[in-house]
């Protein structure tokens, strides 16, 4: 039975009515809270403090070094620093999960958002590969299956998070922007007063955290520094998590432009508790009987990262800015996977196995080294052409990646496989937006990207584990040298009827190049991998409306995406394959309302469908995609900034489990999470107390099922689930200097 989605790299293996009623009840509770808050505000004149806008919905992809140009016609949300600060959820994936069209899966208990999968518009298990992550407008290039490490970005360093849905981002940023783009913009010292901020926190499972931020500027010089450290025992056994981050940003600004240098460092230690097994055929239910336990008490994954980016901006002429920058990203990883000591027939651990593992005899040890260097010059123009306002961004992207990964039977042993990948991409792109009649923006953009790849595997026949009863256990992959040219394009329009009503729409084509782990896993066990997967392509369209009516804002959109050669893991062949055509379609809505000067409401809903269009699974749902997700939030300044209440309700519908492309296994349960936070400021001091999952809901957002290959029902209902914590708390105190 195959219960793990992939076997390479760092990867892993009440009734609906009652839950819907609970979700409705919680929504009513928050609505009532908002109503009472508004009434209280109407009856008191203690303060005339006005809250800043918390929920910004106009794109701000643009703005100096590291920025880009807004994508006309796309559904975009900006999460501001104020919204991040007030949120009861203090992880970036947790905050993103409250946005329409964004779904999140956690395998490690959700501490600090470690290795969470953030999925835009319904890609399920491959959501991380189809959602492109940017830091200050620069792509984080990951050529393997390792997801972006959300914990490596200190949340105290984040100025805002820009979410652009759909595949138009492929024009500006290249491959992988199929479901959408998430741009994390960090804080800069330019324009800020000198000062520092320090805070400490303590929470459930002995989680402790320290954060520090400092800004200093003098004349043309500006320096921002930030750091944090997190330690937690984790919700699960072998769920320990240690993370340390530090970074800095230096800016030198003159009349002609600016020079900048940004650096980051991070170190992570992570235990891998694996899933809780449910097997009704043998009366085994670890999810119910030992929710916090683990079958993998020694598995671990560690990683270290360092980045440096430097560049200049130069004002060539009024409205014309040249940006020339380059960067280097280095990432090293180590992980070990030990044999499971669980007897699947009895649910009892094997003591002899425990003793053997205690002597550090692992069955798979993994290392990798990744070095990505890039040069990304671009020209930004804001001018008038033939009497019409014109905004243009054109540039060249050069990325080079060296990836090395020795994989051995155990730590310290000679590698069975030595995988090496060398990849270079060269791209030219342009995005141009013209304003017609002062009411209509029309944008057209295109990208041509040439990717050259050289992939090799060297097998060591003398390494431990090569022979088993005299027979080889591994096969060397066939080499691959490949060069291909891919294209992306975008056409978008926004028309403003008046200040209250705007219509928008776009259509685009994008692509995703297979990564090294997907290529390695492209052949059945015992057969040589050939690294040869086809490039995934997509075409989509979307249309929507924005309405501003006094204190209320509404954004609603529909979309449809057709994909060819989608890259997907097949549990039946235990390989990565190119699928027959697939489809994503749905609808997303976001509404915000200013109830009073001190009360804000936010609501969201998304209907997301991901289906196989053709082939053996035609008409079936793609696993790990919930059709319905919704959220309601309220922020109430009870006593100006001295006492602020924030509440969020999040509903996630049922999903097909990973591996269940046949749609034969049970679905994951729906769940509704209520989070609340009370916070305040006094003079230079601030504090907060937050509770996540206030109603102590037992839930999980990732599970991998038996692929049900035999058709006789013997594996129906058999799955591994990754349970998430019940009620947790976090107390935070700090001061500004």
C-alpha cells in the first residue's frame, strides 16, 4: 500500500449540517459583536480615533527597487501591515488562508507556518509548485519539491503581502505562476523615523519567540534590521521546531536614484512526525486513540539559507527609471528517514525496531545544496504616448541554478545516488498598460523564456545498501540535456463606469517547467529515471467587478483555466507523470465594511473546482481541493488603540485525500475555526493575547489515502492524516524605543 505522495527529496508522505450550522452560528456571533460594537461607539464620545483601512484591494505591485507593475484585469488583494499586526493568526500561511481562493495544508502542526503548502485556485498536492513566491518582487527559485519555507521570513519584517490570482504573473516573473503570485514586501527604513521594537512571546507547547526590528536613517542613508527566533516542542511527538532568522536592508538615496543591499540568514530544525494511521480493516485508529503520537520518532529535516541582493535605480528621465540588480540564494538541507516501528496489523510498536533506530540506523539520508544566482535589469516607464497615459515595464531575467543532492542509506555513509542539476533560464518580457478616455485601462504583455537543463545521476555500487540478497536496489537515471523555449502572454482590461463601479477581466497563457525531484520520480521503482517530463501549460480567463458604496467595498470574480500536461504524482505507477487535460474554475468574493470609525468587517467566499477533463479520471475531482471556503472577520477598537478586539471565523469544506484521484475514498471532514485576539498599546508598550481554534475543533487539512488499487474494498477507509492542534494560545508583550 502506498500512503506517501512522493518518495524523493524532502517530501512527505458530526455531520456536514452540524458543521454548517456551527459556521453560520459563528458568523452570526461575529456579526452581533460588530453590531454591539457599533452601538457602543454611537453611544460614547470617548474618542474620535479613526482606524486606518485594514483591507486594501487595489494592486500595489510597483514601487521602486524590487517592485513590479500591477497586472491589469487580475483579481488582487493586498494584506497590509496593520491587518497582519491585528490578526489573531501570526503566521504568513495562516493569514493567507483567510483570503478567497487561497487554501493551506499543514503537515507539521502549523508552528510558525513551517513548510506549509499555500495553494491558489485549486492545485492540491502541487499547490506549492503552481504558486510563485516573491520576496520584494524577486522570485524564490526552488528547482526541487521542497516548498517555500514560510518560517524563514520574520513576520515583523513584512510591510505587506500582495496576492495576485491567476496565471498572468507568468509574464512578469516566469514559470510556476500558474495559480497565482504571492509577493512579500519587506519593511525598509527609508521615510521612517529612527527607532527600534522588541517583543517576546510565550504560547502552547512551550513555544517561545523573540522578535526585534530597528530602523536608522541619516541623510541619504537608511538601514533596517530585523531578527527573530522561535522554539517549540510542537503539537505532535517529534514535532520540535527551532527557527532563527536575521536580515538587513541598506538604502542610499540621491536625486538620481538609489543603491540598495539586502541580506538574509535563516536556520531551521524540524522534526517530522508523519501521519496518524486509520485502518478500519484492522481496527486501527491512531487519529482517535493517539492523536499526538508519531510512527516516526526520529525523522528530521534541517535547512540553512542565506540570500544577498544588490542593485541600483537610476532616473534616466522624468517618468523613466532603470533598475539593475542581481542576487544569490544559497540553501542547504539535511534529512533522515528511519524505518517505521509500527506493526500495521496490531498497531503496536516493535521494541527491537526501536532499539535499532536508537542506534541511528536510518533507511534514507538526504542532503542537498542549492545555489541560485540571478541578474534582472528592467526599465520602468510612466509617461504619455500620443496623448494617452502609458505605464510600461520591460526587462530581462537571467537565472542560473546549481543543485547537488547526495542520497544515502544513512548519515555518514557513501551516497547511493548523486543527483546534479544545472539549469539556466534567459527571458525577455514586457507589460504595457495604456489608459483610454481616462476610464479604461488596457494592458498587453508577453514573455519569451529559454530554459537549458543538464541533469545527471551517478550511482555508487560500493555504497551501503546497494545490494540486497545479491541484487542491486537502485538504478541509475538516464542523463538529460534539454533546451526549450516557452512563452507567456497577458491581455487585461479595467473599465471604471464611475467612482463606485469598475469591471475588470483578462486572459493569459503561462507555463511550468518540471523540477528535479519530479524528473527523478518519473520512472517506476527499479527502472531508470529519464528526467523527461513535458512542460505544463495553462490558459485562463477571468472577469469580475469592484463596487464601492460608501463604507462598503465588494470584489467578485469568476475564472476558468484549462491545463495541458499538468505534472502530477500517480500512486498507481509511483511516478510523476504528465496528466491528460485538466481544468480549474470557480468564483471568489471579498467584501469589507466600515461599520463605524472603530469597527471593520471583512467577509470572503470562494467556490473552487479542480477536475480531470480527460483520461482515466475524467470528471473526477483533483485531490486536496475544497470546493467551498469562507471567512468572516471583525476588528473593533474598543478603546482607541489601548484595547482592540479581533475575531476571525474560517470555514473549509471537505476535500478528496491525496492519492485519491479515483474519488473512491472517504473525504476529509469539513471544519470551522474560530480565532480571537485582544491587544492594546500604552505609551511605548504593547501586548496581545490570542487564542486559535477557540472551540477546540479536532481537524486536519492534509491526509493521504490508500490508492485503492485492488477494487475489493480491502483498502477503503485506509489513510494517514496529519492532525492539527486544538485550542492554543499566544501571549505577546513588547516595547518601542
